[in-house]
């Protein structure tokens, strides 16, 4: 569990947890695209170097495989194109199968827009190419311009696309999958040589045997490898391009969500191994865990890196080596083949995808993802003109004339470069057209509340609207439900409350299924009952727990279980996640008041004031915090410390509060602000994420329910009290290699200070849940951090009350010391250990035990153990 400013978030903020894996994939895709580009450059340099003849000589070297009297002899280029590329198309087929069964293509309406865009994105480029080559036999090579290189597309998108490409990437991925289906169909129908029916029948028999193995519960082992190899050889001999064997085998590979029985069996066997570790139990546990995940997903995970980082770059190395001498370039510049390829991929793809998208939306076949702008869509459509891998693949199939083939390859290379530049330009234009002052993070609710679709609590026409994006496993959302109930009680029928799902799947293992359970209950008219029950039992969200909840609510459990197991309501949850991304949600809980994202604390009074302000009514006074020994109602308190000295937070100021950028670093007093070593920074980066920060960014804010461990790598961060109020003050300034935080790092109590970036730089963010792993890995670092936190606690005490009285509410000595403090007019706070969940930790911090209670803690850090009146008076008179 991690805490970002005012909410639960993953990886220290940024995109939703749902797209946190997406961010990791983007980094992988950018890396594989870079490797593919490098291989292309190497091939071009090699083919155009003084040793250029060796390029053709090497790739046309014969290599034969002999088994008995049978022999299969191909040159190296064909072993790559017809052999290695089988694995590439196998991975493509696995992704298609997964999307059809469990992914984007399961919702036919959702897939309709990118699917129609893919169709027109195939047809229009082909027509453009044919227009350039009409009357020439080269017109039959129209397949060169139809397909998008998915790997290159996503890699370039990660490099040049918009800063939050989640919706665009999903659209383009769905489009690319449909595009791949079309391209593979074209290869099978139009670029297959004379069919040999005997070998083709043998390939069909091989596929049937592979299916039979599934029903015999043979789900791994060499059997599939032997049959797969046989199918490939048979398809090669049949005249059908053998790479299609990879797609066909993939489509026959089972894909399904994890099954409850198999997951439970894996857990049972793992427990057995844990209780009695031995080789037999280890093997059984490993096999059961493998069996619980579908073969399709296992194989995709296994082969994706090999295809991305080895096979496709080798393919580029074997096929992109086009001689670029003056004669070749002059011929290409006027060749209808080259011009047709460039026009088809660059202009045809862009126009085709935009036309198909417009038609689908106009015909109401589907809708664009929320938040996806026209220029972003155009930029993605332009990047789809990067045909590269499959285009070069079809060049090899479509042209017998090597001169024409080289002209087509020049066109593919030029088109891929132009398409990337055009996409980059459109994305930059979209950035410039963003309204002045608008950041990359939206602030308006998108889409607005729809009473016919959303879950609404309260009158649909109520004047006040509060929308929450939440996660049933998020503890901060659990606490926020109390706030919502108080607001409903306060405003009654004047408030309508809407709940939308944002399951943080990378930090909350049960969140997705819990969200779908709520929707399954909604299908039986019991959403709010399930909503309340799930938040009330956040520690009981396993599958069996969800069935128990359904039974307790008197739902049709059979129907509930069936719908939950089939993933029927997954799309409904996904729509909420897309809405969250379009609305700028970065974590949970996030509230929208009157259609605008709420920032700052989300306690009852703050949200009530925001609701009234959004409705044009007077705000409410903000309630106070703890009870003080001196009476009165001070403002928010420092965790486990007490109210700020004087208790006056000051009034709010207009505009955005500023902190001077040239403030010097706070000196290191008694080890409060140490600098970390290179080794310590390296360890923290293993468990966290590095990101850029700019002046005005906040790493945590007053009122947040918690925060992550943050280390400043460069720049400077100021820790500020009462930011934005009259009388705000800077507590400390942290520079290079210094970390932020205090003993409240693992405390869910509201944060009382704000960490504000004042000079640009970088920080490392480590989720608080992973800091325990960091501390386990480096005890010295743990000691350093905790000791610094203790010193900082003592420094914060100086900013708080004159003294704290820590004890039990019913203790006569506690009452005596409070009365004495009041009589001496001391600014004091009483910490009641009976009402404090962190009492044991506080005692440990103070190095006291129960027998020492009550204790008096001075702002300088001095501790008096159950002092007498005379001892306390003497301490007061001596200044503590």
C-alpha cells in the first residue's frame, strides 16, 4: 500500500495503478523499438559499406537440416523470415487470442471503432498504392502498405506521444490487433504460392493432435514442440507461408482467466511445501502454479522478450540492408513503387484510420475513449504508418525482381521515418493548442454524471454533487466512507453521491474482483448494500468472502458467482477506470465536487465547504482537532505531537502561495538531515521510482492520509507549515541526497506539513510498503533513517506545544498534570494512549514503559517520567 498526496496511488503518483504496468511496458516497448532501429541502421551501414557485398553473401548462405534421407535447405535470410518469424507471429496470435477472450475485443461495441478504423486503414493505403502503380505488375504488391508494425508503433508512441497516452495506447493496440488479423489474412490469401493439399492436410492433422493433447490434460512438455515443428514443416511444404503456423497454433492455445479451483490448489500445494520443504512438494507446487495460469499468457510472457529484443531486430538486420547508392536513390525517387509505398503508408494510413473512426462514431457503432482528443488520434494514426516489420516481410513475398524489391524497401524505410515525424509533429501541435494554463492533467469530470448509468445515492436532481473514485481494498477509501456518510447526514436530500471504480490492481490483489462483485450485486439491484459491506469488511475480499457477502445480502448466489467468474462486469469497471484517466485521477480516493476535481484535504468540513462553494453558497467553518489541556479548539495537529505553537493557523491567502527558490539548505543538526551514499541511493532506486519534479510540485501535502519515502537527487524541496496561509513558515529545506519524512511515515494520521519543490530536479520515491524491504536489505540505512526521524521529531516538538502529557485518560496523575499545566497557562496537549492506536509505538519512540506513565515531554525533547508537581514547576521555571 502506498500513499501519494491526499490519496492512495502507485509508484509515487502518475497514472493510475491500472496503468502502472502499462508504464513499465512503455519503457520496454521504447527499448525494443530502439533496438529495432539500431538493427536497421546496422543493416543499412553494412549494406552500403565497402564490405557491402558481404551482406548479401552472408544472408544468402545456405543452411540445411537433414533427418535421415530428408533435407530442408534454406539460406539464412529465409531461415529468419520463414523460421524465426514464426515466433513473432506466434506472439501476435497469442495477443489476438487473449484480446478476443479476455481483453479489449471481448466487448464488441468497444472494439467497433478501432476495428472499423483498422479496416479502412487497410483498404485506403492499398487503394493509394494501387493508384500510383496502376497498370504495372507491381500493383499486386499492395499488401506492403496495409499493416502497422505494432512493436515500432508502441515504442515510438512511448517516446514522442502525449505525456499520458493510456487511452490512445489502448485504442491503437486494439486497432493494431485488428490490423494484424487483416494483414495475416492477406498474406494467407494473396501471397501464398501453389497449394499442396497433402502437406496442408498433414498440418491440419498436427493441429488436431495439439488440440487433443489439451483434452488429455497434457499442458506442457516436448509434445507440443514436436507437433509444432511438424506443423511448420508441413505448412512450408504446402505452399502456405509457414509463419502463419505460428498464428494458427496461437489461436488454438487456451486462454482464460485464472480459475479459482486451480489457484486454490496452487496455494494448497505451496503451503504443503512451506510446511515440509522437499523436492517432490517443490515440483508439485511449481507445476500447480504454472497450471493455474493459462498457457496463452505463460507463453506470451516467455516469448515476448525474445521476439522484441532478438527475433525482430535480427529480422530487420536480415532485410533492411538496402543499397542506397546514388543510382538506387534516383530510381527510387521517381519509382511508382517507392512513391506508392510512401504515400500509402504515410497519407493512406492517416486518412484511412481517421475516416474509419469518424464513420464508426457517426454510425454510433461505438465511442472514442474518454479524454482522447482529435489531434492525439491523428498523431496515433500517423504513427500507424510505420509499417516496417510486416511491410518488409511482404516485400520479400511480393517481389521477384530484386530491383523493385529494393525500391519498395526504400519506400518502407522512408515512410516509417516520415510517419514517425508526422506523428511527433501532430502531438506537439496538440500540446500547443492546449488552453493556456492547462496542465497535462485534466481537472473536469469526464464524462459527467449520468443518472442512467452511474451509481447515485440520493436524489438524481440534488443541487450538490459529490463523485468519488475509489478502491474497495484501499484503506484511505475505507476511511473516506465515514466522511461521505457524515456529508449525507449533514446535507440530506440536497446531496447526490456517485461512486466510480478505480481498482489499484498492482497494489491491491483483490480490488478488481471486489469492484466486479459490486457490479454483480448491482445487476440484482443491491449495489449500495454490497458497496457498504465491502468497505466494512476490507480484510475479507477473497473469492470465498465475496460469495459469503452475496449470501448475507440474500442475492442469487449462483447467478452472482457465474457473472463474477465470467468477468461479465469487468468492462463496466474498466469504463470507470478510463473515465478516471480522462479526468486526471492519479490515486484513490479522489473526489469531484460539482464536476471539478477536489484538491486538498477530504475531511467532512473541507468537502462540505467545497460543495457549498461549488453551489454558490456560504462555506462552513472548519472543525477543530484534539482537545487541549488549556481548553479551546486548535487547528490540525502534528501527528502524535499536538497543535502548533500558538494554535493559530492563520487565514487563507489569495492565489498560489510561493516559497523563495533561493533558500539555502537547512544545516544538518545532530544527524537530522544526513546525505545518503551512492550505495544507499542505488538500493532505494531498486525498490522505488525515479521521476522529474518542477517548482510548485508537492511530494506530500497537509491533510494527506500519508506519504511515501522520498529522496531528493537534485534540486531542492522545502517542508512548509501552513502553506498558502498568512504566517506560513518554512520548517526545513532539503537538497541533494537528503530524504524527506518523519516518524509519521507509517502513520495513517493526516499529514500536517507540505513538501514543496522550490528548485527543479529529480526525486526517488519508495512506497512506504516497500521501505520495510529496504530496511531488511540494509540495516545501517534503517538505523540512519530512524535516528534522523527521531531527531526530526524532536525538532518538530519545538514547533508544537510547550509540552505534551502522555498517559491514560483515567489516571489521576494524568489529570493532576493537566490541571497544573492549565494553572501555569502552559500551551499543552494531552495524548491519551487509550484512544491512540499508535500508543505502543509512541512509548517506544520516547523510550518509556507503562510504569513511567504519565510522562511530560518538553518541546526540546526532554522527558519527565511521572513528575511530581514540584518537579514540573521546577522544570517550568528553569525553561524545561
